[in-house]
C-alpha cells in the first residue's frame, strides 16, 4: 500500500514568476497521485509573495477536499508575518519541525476532558448511592417551615450551594460536548451560556419549591410572564435545553445519582449521534467576481474561501478594464451568501454574482 505521507522541502523563494507556479503544480500533482498527508518544510524558503500564498491556499483546499491535510513546518519570521498579514496563520497547521509533524499527535485536551467528565459523573453516582450521606439526597426546605430530614454540615444553605455548583458543572460539561457536534454552525456565546444557566435555573426552581405545593403553583404562574423571543433554529438545541432543565431539576432535588447517570448518558448519546451518517450534501455554486480594476485580488479572495472552509476551483479568468474570475465553490448549505459577499467585497471586489451551476450548461 502506497504511503500517502510526503515531505516537500523547497529551497528557493516562493515568488512570482516561476517558482511559486511550479510549486503549486507540484502540490496538485502529488495530491492527484494519491498523497494525502503533505508536510511543507519551509526552512529553505526565505521569502514568499502572493503567488506562493496562492499555491499553499489551493493545496490546502484540495487536500481538505480529498480528506487529507497540508501542514507547514519551520516557518521563518518573515514568512510567518506574511501569513499573518493574509490572516492565514490560523488556517494552516504550523509546527516547529518535520519530526513534530510526523509524530503521532495525542489529543491531550480531549483525554483530560473525558477523564474529568467520567470522574465527575462517577462522583455524582457515588454521592447519590453513599449510605453514609443520606442528607445529600434529601430535598429539605430552608426557605420556611421545619426541616426534620437534613443533617448536612453547614445547613441547608450550604447544601443548596453545592446543588447549584453541581448544576453549573453539568451545564458546562454538556455544552462542551455539544459544541464540537456543531461544526457547520457553531453555537453562539449567548446560547452556550443559556444552556448552562437553564440547568442552574432548574436546580434553583426545585430548591425553592421543596415540599411546598403552593410554591410550585407560584413559580408556574411567574413562568407564564416570561416570553422568550430568541429563535432556536436547530430542533436538537431545543431538546438539549429541555434535557438540561431536567438534569438541573434532578440536581435541585438532591438526586445526584440520577443527575450523574443522566449527564453521562446525554454526553455519550451526543457523541454517537454526531457519528451517525447524514444525508446533508454540500451546496455547489458558481460565483463570478469582478474586481474594481485590472488587478484581481486573488490571494485575498482565496484566503477568504480557505478561512470559511470553502472548496474552490477557478474556472474562467477575464482580463479587461475590470478583471473577473468565475469560481466553482462547494460549501455547507448553512453558509450565508450575504455574509460571504460582504467579506469578498471588502477585498477590492466590485461585485459578486451567484449562480446555480446546473443552469450553466456547457
């Protein structure tokens, strides 16, 4: 079986004319030949210009479209500054050496998060099952009335604080697991905070209610006054909000074993659902970009495509009083064309015309 990994080490400036175009052709030929893991050693490249950046961007896009990667190593300060000026230093994985690029990368952050999540859920299960700690599972009532069931050190206020802290941890854990499952459209910061706060609010409601039916009716009546105006587009987000409310309520009741098992089950279920096959197909469009003059901002335009994870292929180039280029683009259906148009027009592009490729029969 052919090794799909390869290290390229150019030893001349990747500038126009000549070297940059030849390097771009070399990258595309290797990818077409089945190479999928390309490492570009730039230790011998002292200078790069827009043509060299274009070669790297197109190589990165082609590799990603084919399921591969293109990584940069040993980038000198001048080349790194050029990448930063083009806002591409966060697009390319940049490593210090070829050995680092070839070494197996352990997802330490994921492993630590997984270990902490498992320990947290097991701790809740232990707290809910521990015979010596019956007060942890007792709802209690410190907002009025006699409390004859709780012997928790520090009193009911301290126990309520522990319940709120546990509810906060559950909300943060589920939100952290839920975030990577939305690669096409990340959660907004307010939505992430709302998920955690909703879990806390569920715990707070059950703490306040305690064993009082009157308080339950009072909170239900107060809840009818609240109107939520923020639209939630994804039905899964709404469902997770309800599940987090339920986990928070179980925490407020002191049912830590139920909260721990429910949190673990929800996190595992989210990871399983993420890996199920989906029938969502990427959208393809033809975009005709017209520059304000004879010089087309190729690097700036294609850098925007790379930052937005858009696979692109230039088709027709026209030179006249105003340079224009037609691109065949592939991107997720949730990509907002108005937002993308605004980014493109900020680079010196005069106009952007979107067309369905099916209507452009050749």
